[in-house]
C-alpha cells in the first residue's frame, strides 16, 4: 500500500526509462536532498560535520568507485587507497604548479590521473582474474605508496613527507568552515552518484554486468572485453581519485602517503561487502555503517566501563564478525535488506 507503482502509468519511453521511475522513490530522493542541503547545515555541530558527515560522504564516493569495478564489472581490486592517493597528490600538484587553476578542475584532473594509473594497472585483468587479479592490484598499492614516498617531487621536496593542502576556494568564496566543506563534498558526491546511477543503467553498465556474470559469453555476443574491463578500471579509479582529493583537502587538511595505506583499501572493500555488491545505495549504506560503528562502539565501551585493551580491539572483532555474518546470511549486504523491506511495503498490510 505504501510503496506501489500501481496506477503510475507511463505514456512515453523517456518516462519509463527515467532514473527513478516510481513516484515514491522520486519523492524520497528529493526529500533526502532537501534535508541534506538545507536542514542539516542549520542544526549540525562542527564535530558532526568534521568527524561523521564529511568522512561518510568521502568514503561513500570511494566505495562507489570500488563497487563499479568489483560489484558491476566483477574485477576484484585491493588498491583503492592507491588510486585515492594518486588523485590527492595530483590535485595538490596541479594547484601548486598551475597558479590560479580552479579547484574543481584540479579535482577532475586528479581523478583523470588516477584513471590513467588505473588503466595501466588494470591491464593484467585481460589475462588473470579472481585471487590473482587481487594480488596484482595489491602490487599497485605498494608501488604507489613507495613512489609517493621516495620521489620527493610529488611532495614538493618536503623533508617530512607531510604537506598542508591548499585552501579550497571557488571564485571568491573560501570553504574554510566545516559546514562549507560539507556542502562542497555533498554537492560533488551527489553529482557523481547520479552519474554512476545513470551509467550502470546504460549500455556501458550492461556490458560490465555481462562481463561480470560470464566474460566468455559476453565476448561471444560482441562485447569487447579489453575496452569494457579497462573502462571499468578507469571509471572506478576516477571516482577513487576524486574521493582521495576530497579526503586530503576537506577532511585531513594534509597530503601524506601514510594516510592511504593498505588498511584504508580493506576498509573500503568492507564497505562494499557490507553495503552490497552491485548497488549504488549499498555503497552509501556500507560507508555509513563503517563510519558510525566505531562511534557507537566507543560510546558502548565507555558506558560499560570496558578495559582499554578490550575496547581497542572491540572494533576489529565486530568488523570481522559482521563480514562473516553478511557473507553467510546475506551476501548481497544491507542493500538487499533494504530491497526486501521495499518489497514487503508493496503488499502491506495484506498477508503474503
């Protein structure tokens, strides 16, 4: 009763193929956008912006990039943090060495540099798959961090390797407050998420899913594997590169190789697994879960007066248990649970 498309007639192909064909979805997304852009900045505290909302949005974008590659194209990757590092350092150097370059253009160019690195390290996917491809992308992680550490040109010959990110300014407005940074990150993430939603519904997205399901059959029906796989690596790396630039400029305030460690790659992978493979919504749900869980666990540890040794390892234990739980009970993650809830709303309050 609450979530039905009965009576919502489509009189044109454009209306039937729109990004949100059900009226309830359109209303829900519109309300969510209005709340995120206009209501949240009025009451949220600086701590909520800096510690929860901004990292949630950035990790959602990074998880979305990995989900495009792993969830939709079926190519396993463990080098997401490396592509984020490329985007961050490329954006920093573009702003440093090209005076007056627009901030958004620097972010786009940083994402394009990450896309080129992704294409280069995505070439092994033409010959190998599965665990061996994961090992290949793992080499990307170590190589990129090593290059950024050893080649001092990337860090502008800083002795410590830690450099302060430039101020974020668009025209004459400077994004120096937590609320302003939040709105900038929210705008970029919203646009890229809508582009990804449209992309996975296009011929490109269908080609990715065909390669994911059975690459041999996809090649038989005329899908070019080389172009499809490398395009998936390029788009995924672009999204991770932009997320890495936002991570350095809007969240950390510094650009340093140690911030993009292997641990960050695994965290992004956990977001995709818990949120749901092959789901745009799952990327946001997984990022929200990973960002909010440590906060909730810290509150629980203080409330129960747990020893420090137990509280410090509680997060790791819960993460491991939840990953095992989702892999066994619900492999499609939180997105599948959300989809089941919507299916039940179609029949409520009638029995089924």
